[in-house]
C-alpha cells in the first residue's frame, strides 16, 4: 500500500468510485481508494438504480442531465461496459399534484430535459395492463431508465486503477489525523497513509468518518426495502421504469423479465444502525408492496416474490447531498448524504467534486447549492414532492 498519496477516497460505492475515477481523469493519478467491504457493498449494491431526470431544483436537474450523458457514454469510455438501460421512465401523478407537476415540467424543459406529458390513455397503451384508477397526469422521459449499480462501480474503479489509482477492498479507514492546514494521515489496519486530500464518501458511515474530520454532519440513516417478483407467464411484459406517486411505489424491469418494486414517500423513516440492521424484507413489506403492485397491474395477481432485501438511505435535512470542502480543514472534502436518490447523480457528483479538488471549483455544474453550511444558514434546497423524490 502507498504510504504517501495526493488523495485518499474513503468509500467504494457509486460516489467514491466516481470521485476516484474523475480525479485520475483530471490528472491526479496518485489516489488511494479504501473500502471496508467489497466494492458497492453499501447502499449502492442495494439500489434500485432508477435513473430519472424529474427533479425539482436546478442543481439536481443539471447534475442528473450530466450523469445521464456519462451513463450513455459508458460503453465508449469504459471498454464496452453497458451499465445503463434506456428503458424510458413514466411518472404517474395523482390529480392533486397537478400544479406541482406543471411547475416542474416547465423547469425541466427550461433546463433542456427531454420530457413531455402523455395522456392517461397513451400511458395505458404504453404500459399494457395498467389500471388507470387515480392517475391524473403522466410525465414521460424517453431517455431515462435504470442501471446496474455494481457494474457501474466496477467500470469506474477499474479505469481509475488503470489510470494509476490504488484500490483497496476489505480495508477500512480507522481514523484521520490532521498534520497541518492541509495535510492528513489516514489510519488503516495496514498502516498510515500521508495525504494532501481526504474525501469522505462513506455512505451510511459518513457520520463516523465526519467525526474523524472534526465535523458533526446532519445525517440520518433509514432502512429501505425492495422486492423482486416474477410475473406470471401470461402477464404483459413491463418494459419501462415507473415512479408511481399515486400508490407510492417505484417499479422497474430486471434484465431477466422479473420486476423490482419498492415503496416511495411520503413515509416514516426507519432509523437503523449501519453495522447491524435487518437485511431481509419484512413479511409486512412484502405483502403490502405486492398488494400495491397488483392494484396497479392486476395481471401480476399470481406473481411470485423471489427475493427481498433492505438497504440504507443516508438522509440530509433537505434530502439533497452535501458536496463541498470541509468548513474546518482545507484538505478534507465531503460527498455524503445520498438521501435515497443519488446513485443516478454519482457520475456528475464525482466529476464536480474532482474539479473542486483539482481546480479549486467545479466548472461542469455549479454545486454551491450543495454546500455544507446551508443548514446553519437555513438556505436549504426546495423539493416539490418531498422525501427522496427531491
Ligand atoms: C433500497 C434502495 C433503493 C434505492 N434506489 C435508488 C434509485 O432508484 N435511484 C437512485 O438514484 N438512488 C437510489 N438509492 C440511493 C442510492 O443507492 C445511494 O444514494 C447511493 O448508492 C449512495 O452511494 P454512496 O457511494 O454514497 O454510498 P455507499 O454505496 O453506501 O458507499 C459507501 C461505501 O463506503 C464504505 N465505507 C464506509 N466506511 C468506511 C471506512 N471507514 N473505510 C473504508 N470504507 C468505508 C462502505 O463499505 C461503502 O461501500 C437507493 C438506495 C436504497 C438503499
């Protein structure tokens, strides 16, 4: 293991992998990434990885647009790695959210997002077997879809390594010692690493890493569940990714033809300890999520639940990430608080934070709205729909 580096990235999920890759791409080759388990073994590996652009604040819209461009370019950039499926995305909206939808669609179109409204009848044609009860409006994004989160991390980290980074799995950082205004020592079980830059991309453990940085980060951890169901042979195939605000579900196909289903907001957080929480989906969740799926797609009545799991959201007070230099140490950086929707933002977050580290500020997207001190100044980001539907 290198003893002296320019940067240590703590965390090998989507965010850390992306920061590490873009640092090396921008010319900072002497980078070490530490991950305490296997790559993508945190929230990223548990993610539904739906990539939609329907956000309600400008910074997120710009970040997701850039991320989508990067996902689309993966095969060229990463030797044919096909990590993204442009299945198209539909947003099913109840009549009472019509004003919020109008507001957002105008903002999205002004930012150049390729999105338009479908009539409920057109949506029913596009989604065979859809029960249209309660659906007031439908937004459509033909270019959105979903990704394979583990394959994305693997491609990013593989190329970072080829560019000169050192990647260490099963190697936790165990502490950070400041060695001056900018320098630090990162402790590991295999010895200390002297570094100019430390990036906290530790997902649900970012609070602990933050404390080593002298910060009390405003992060809450919540347990979140998904299931995979196998549709009956005679059910019409589902081809799109769907966010269903009417029943609070999200649904997307798997490459196998199975279907991933989770439940969205509004709902209560379920506080969890990242080192010990229930990893399987509870029988109540499986039952209720199955019921909601069958209500919306009655042909799924005899679908078989083949798998369920729980992962973790790391939530900030305004449900948007903190991406910034530390307010107390020049060489420490934060990319924390994915808040249940930041897999899709990871490519652009990694690029923008790498720009900030290498050049002093991000140039691709102005990420100052994600600054760390916004909660002290009550200058938080707004969200039209609440929760992780930021
Ligand atoms: C069930 C579920 C569904 C989701 N669905 C979506 C979705 O559809 N679309 C979307 O965009 N987002 C979704 N998300 C959110 C998304 O997955 C996360 O925002 C994103 O993956 C966070 O990535 P991360 O790299 O910050 O965290 P993580 O993936 O958790 O990575 C952090 C890494 O840091 C490592 N680490 C921690 N402490 C240390 C240490 N001391 N030393 C070394 N390594 C350490 C961990 O091992 C871990 O691998 C979902 C999340 C869940 C749980």
